C-alpha cells in the first residue's frame, strides 16, 4: 500500500512513545518537527502531539504548551 518504512512518523514512534506528550492521547497522534524544518527527521526534532496540541503550537496558544514541549525535548536529548 502507501506505507513507507522510513518516514518521519515511523522514526518518531521508534524513539518516542506513540502518545501526545501533553495530554497522553494515544489514538490520533501527529508528529511535530520542533525546529519546523520538515526535512530534519532526527529523533530529537520529532515531538508526538495530538492534533489539538499540535494546533496550539502553530497558533497564538503556543505559550500554553511551550514549556512542556521544550522540557520534553531537553529530557529526550539528555537521554
């Protein structure tokens, strides 16, 4: 079918649990590119977010989740 083995989504969920880091939604999970460069598929750049929280990031509501996203990424990079 249309499934590709090596995509940013498969990379993300290989390294991160498939759930939103803000609310633990695990049914519909999107992948946010932290640096907003959709060609940078380094696992440290991929953040699992539900559609709602992904919209928060790309709207005027980013401030509501920014600290949590930044901390999640920092913790992931530190290992």
